[in-house]
């Protein structure tokens, strides 16, 4: 798959991943950061860069982090562009043609972590629609745990069918989030 569909150059992400691992003093996978930046790109309102950048860097931005910061800004812009053009694909390592052949957990964890910074009042206003658009991320964070809690009555075949459909829907759901936020913000402005 072409790196541009992820909104980033994957070789650049791998290079930055090495530096971020040094900053954090632990190895955090590149797909986690792609998910994290995707949720930042989908915020209903812009988050001050120094807030999200400091979290991603694991330290205060500064001269020694300037090159990594520039790359992260470029990646965020690329993710925003591919979501806007509806060509975005989450970066799941492995063969992305099937949920069974790729790794979804880290990307979903990064997305869910950063989505916690979305304003709670706007999430409440978006309600069930936002939940339905982000449910695939919750499911693919840990499918076994999800079905243990919500689908014990389903057969293996039924679970796999749901996972097939959910995997196909995941990027399309993300494409719809910006317009949902637009509707929510319009209501807030009208109030």
C-alpha cells in the first residue's frame, strides 16, 4: 500500500519512532503514534500544539527536538489531508487486506488515548453518532475482550462476520467525524 494513504511516509515514521523511543526511554510502536496523531487530527477544535507535541515527544519541545517536531507537524498535516480526501487508511502493520493478517491494537490504543483529549461537552453533544463512528476502534483495540463483554451469544462465524464488516467500516467512520463535529459546533454556536 502506498505510504501516502496513511497520510505519512512510513520510512519517516520509523525514523522518528526511534527518536521518540529515546525521548520516552521505552519503545512505543510507530502504529501507536499514527493512531494518536489521527485522533489529534480529528479533534473538533484545535488543541494547542505545545500540548499534544509535548506528549508525543515525552518532553518539552525545544531546539534538540526541532527536527522531530517538524516531521510530526508534516505527518499531522498529511493525516488531515488524507482524511479530508477520504483516502486515509489506519497504519496497521501487516497485510492490511484482512483484520486477521494485521495488528490493530497499538493503532487503536494511540487513537483512544488521544481521543480522551476531545472536549467532553462536545462528545456528549455528538452522542450516539460519535460512539457509532468510533466503535470500530474500540472493537479492534481488543476484539476478544469486546466480544467477551458484548457478544458471548455470538458464534465464531458471526463474530468474524461482524469483524469483517467493522474492519471495512473503520476508515469510513473516521471520514464522517469532521462533519459530525461541524454539526455539533454549529448547534453550540446557535445556543
